[in-house]
C-alpha cells in the first residue's frame, strides 16, 4: 500500500534501522519455525469428562430369544427402534447403520416401529 503516511513511516523505520546498525547493532532474522512459543493446546476427547462416555466400551444389547434369527433381524430391529425413538428418519437410520431404506422400512413394519419423521 502506498500512501504519503506509509511512505513517511517506511522512511522513519529505515532511518532508525540505519542508526541501530551504525551503533553496532546486529539484525538476526528468525523464521517461523524458530518460535519459542509453547506447543498448541489440544483436548484429548478420550480423557475429557465431557466426551469420555462416547469412547467407553458398550455392553452388547441383549435381545429376547423370540427376536433372534439367523440374519440378526432382531438386532437390526433394536437399532432401528432406538433411532426411531430418538426422532430420526428411516433414510438417516439406513445410512447410519449401512442398510437400505427399504430394509429399514420392512423391519419397522414387521416390528410395528413408528417413525416421527419420514424423510
């Protein structure tokens, strides 16, 4: 930026630098890697009391014997039921659990699960 005020300040800095060097001063250039600043502070979420519960191991859900089948449909129904109770839409539930939306809706029909949101 060029303006008369900036030019005056540049000339003043040049004059002061020349005086400093003339009286035996030395200029040392320091790069950005040579900073004495401490390392940046980061929060470890696994040790934080706010987020630690998200990393705690979860006990496996027990599904009654009547819902257990070879294809784990009972476990899927439990997951879908929990997400539906939280107000999630079938499309979102399908993405979250790596299922198709058609499968989520079919399991919901079989287990009489209602969704608060449809899309």
